[in-house]
């Protein structure tokens, strides 16, 4: 049987992830925020959650907004001002700004 990767993931989620567990993951993504200067931990967990509840961060513009929302307030504002077009650019900018804030 030939099946796309996305169809396979959807089938696995339906079979093995109860709806209450998916709601927990959705809630965690909506409430996910960077703690202190823990930029790397924030990125890692954000991407994990984004893969699990992909419908909340599709298209990429929604992913960018959700990612920036969880950043520290000052950094989030600066990232928004640059109007990045890709999630990779947002991660790069926010990482540089976080490192700079830590140094200062």
C-alpha cells in the first residue's frame, strides 16, 4: 500500500493519541514560553510540539507568529520589527538577540 508520510502520521495519531492527550499538547504549545535565557530549550520544545500538533502552526506564517509570541517580550518585539519570512530566520534572529541580551 502506498501512502504519503502525512497520511501515515495522521493515521498513527488517530490510532495511538487519545484526544485528551492531543488537547494537552495543543495547550502546551499555546502556553509555551521562553524561560530566562533558555533559548535553545525553547527552540527544541517548540519544534517538538509543532511536529505533534502541526495543524496549529500551518502555514509557516502562523508558526512564525506562535514562535515569536513565546519569546521574551523585548526580543519578541525586535523579531517582529524585522518581519522575517521563514522560521529559520526567526530562530536565527531571536538567538542572536538573546545572546546579545545575556552578554549585556
